[in-house]
């Protein structure tokens, strides 16, 4: 005859934490793969304009960024509120764009150089004057592939 | 073990961004050589001039226009469905999948003032690109029964050859007024 016996007091058994590292590592790898490192700190305030016909930028390594917008609040005492150009990690002027493009070119491998693309991240309140000047400088530096950065919105 | 992994996880969460960069891709024209004056003759009927002034108003083909109907007007100009003599000429070209096809030769010329706001400029650019994309989609639907994005690469090329995106951003002109 089988005998069933209660083995003392059985409460809730403790959840095994042995698989916890696995779960966390999985999350970790997910974030490592799906994200990119933040490369520059923004000194200018940029609210990108909206557009519905945007395309994704193909290869991140071929893209260099030019930021144009009004300086962030803590820099306004120094640089005013008018739109400024930021290249890499500092405020720059129009004349620096050519050097910037050539140094970006230099940093790329020779076979990639013709595919250099410039992404213009421009605040929507900026006036076109400075944008036109930047475009002219880019033409002089023969960096002709550009992309006007915009947020994707879907509207019909 | 889990502690270290958590630490790494939080580090990556803080230092990384997830947003994909999107934008309107464009080719700038190469800088003109000042020594040689190249005058390209484009007939008036083949040009669709869009002017944006410093108070963000539009002047299209010499007439004021609201930005909401720009897309329709641009589509009408690019495709010229009724062979209107005021709209662009067509040139018969051999194109894969289509055979001899009348390809319209229109060019959109976009001009802006230094005082135009970037938001408006982008809005207009977006409408013009949308006009091309809608025409391409319509053609893809009628010819292949699919959306343009779902087509094979050489089918897309064929459609691109018919509706080639020609948006010229004009040389800057200084028009009066403060910037």
C-alpha cells in the first residue's frame, strides 16, 4: 500500500536564480547589437523638421554629421541665440567646413572615399541663409552627397 | 555574475542611442568652373519654378500657391498626362519592361530666400519628393500590380528612368531684405 505523506511544512519554494545571468546577458547583447554609441555631445538645440518621404541612411561609417541650430542654453551667453554650426565637438564657422570634410575623408579607407555622405542635422527654425552657405561650402569641398535629416511622420 | 552583466547592461543603456538616422537624400550639383561659362538651355515649358520667399510664401510658375496643392501641381507637371503644350516635352526612349516610352523631360527648380525658414524649405522638398514617389507608385501599380518598394531592382530602375527625380536647388541669389 502506498503511503502518501506530507513532507513537513512546504511553503513556496525559492525561485532559482541560476538562469538570471542568462536573461540579463540576452538583454545585454540585444542592446549592444541594436544600438550605436553616442559619438558627439550636442551643443546646439536641434528639433528636426518632419517629413514623410524620408529614407534611411545606408552606412553609418560613411556618414559625417553637420549640426546647425541655436546654441544650447548654457552656451547662449557666449555664442548668442542665432543658429551656429557644430562640427565634431565644438562650434565652428563656415570656413572650417572644408577642413572638416577633408579630415573626414582622410579618416576613411580609400575605397570608401567617393561614398562620403554628409548628414545635415538642422533645427527647423533655422533660416535658409546659413544652410545655403553650408551647401555652397560642401560643393566647394565636393562632398555632394547630402541628406537633410528629418523625422519620419506618416500622413495621408 | 548577474551583477556584472547588469552593470554592463546599464552602461550600454545609458551610452547608446537607438534612433536610426533618416532624411531626404540629395545630390548637390558640382561647383561650376568660373572660367568656362556653361549655359544650359532648358526650355521654359520644361521648368517648374518654385520660389519660397522670406515669409515662407510660395510662388509657383509665377503665381502664388498654397503648399497643400503643390504636390498635385508638381505631379501634373512631371507626368504631363494630357500632353499639354505648356507642360514639359516628352522624349521617346527605349526602357526595359516598357519598350518605347514617352519620358517627360521636366525639371523642378527650387529657389529660396536667405530668410526662408528651414521647416518650410523641408516641407516643400518633401512635397516635391512625394510627388515623384506617388507617380512612381502609380506607374508600378498599373504596370506590375505592386507598390514601387516591392518591385525587383531592375523594375525599379525602369521606373526611375521614366520618372527621374530632377529637383534642382538653384545657385544662391541674394535677393533684397535682411537675413
